[in-house]
C-alpha cells in the first residue's frame, strides 16, 4: 500500500541561539512599555496586558525583528514564495497567573507566530487546531495508544523562552491559561508578502 500526504499544514519552529541576552533586553523593555501604558489594548487576551500593535516600529526591538525576518526568509524560500516578507505588525503579551488568549486567527496576513521571552512551566500552551472543516463532521473510534501527528485534531506547544513558532495566519489557535505563579511574556506578529 502507498501512503501519500497531501494538504499538510506546515508549522515552523526555531530556537534562537544564546537567547538569554536578547530575552533580558526584551523583558526589560516590555515591562517598561507596560508601565508607561498600563491599559494596553484588548484583543484576544482574557486578562493580562496586550501592547499596541506597533512594536515593529520601535528600534529597541530590532534584534528580535532581525531573527524573525531571518526565519521568515527561510520559510519563503522553502515554500517557493516570491517577493519579500513584510512585518505587518507586532505586539507584546504579558499573561499573569490565570490569564489566557481566546481562540482566534489573523486575517489579512500570510504567516503569524509567537516568540517566547519568558515562559515558566505551566504558563499556558499554544494550541493549534485542525484546519479542515470536513474532518470535524465525524469522530471515528480509534485504538488506544499514541496517534501519529497526521491524525491529531489539535497540537499543543509548550512555551519555552528563546523559541519562535510560525504558522499560516488562517490557522485557528489560542493560548491556554497561565497555571504558574509567575508571569509569561511573549511577542506575537504577522508577516505579509509584498
């Protein structure tokens, strides 16, 4: 029997080497930003703090943007995309204990993603959902045991400081509640093609 895999949803993950220096810089600047603008904005966040989405216009975040562009250029090459990636917007999230981000997607973008600046244990997984609507019309009985990834209905990524995850912007996702006793800090972003 031949098995062919068609219509895959590609998720890209990259670990930034020596991220501790970058994360120290990012955490300090994000916490200062939050202090200067304590209200932030309300988007998908259920509690916590969400910055304005103009983080990509602030010079102090250039070191992270260089890493994001480097990864996005690799993705463009891998997916045979023409033109250049453009960072449409970027923002910081601070999730205190109990905070989460409701299910959502990112309209009018090509790729979205997250970079974890500070991620204590049990601070809320990133959940990505099976995107094919037809699959949800039936729930077959399966044998007990570990399923291969191509049969999963959702994927959970445990946050880890220094990791970037990028995925198609049309993919539904959410952040589970922060069950730690500490703060979770992340940066989210949208890339366009121009």
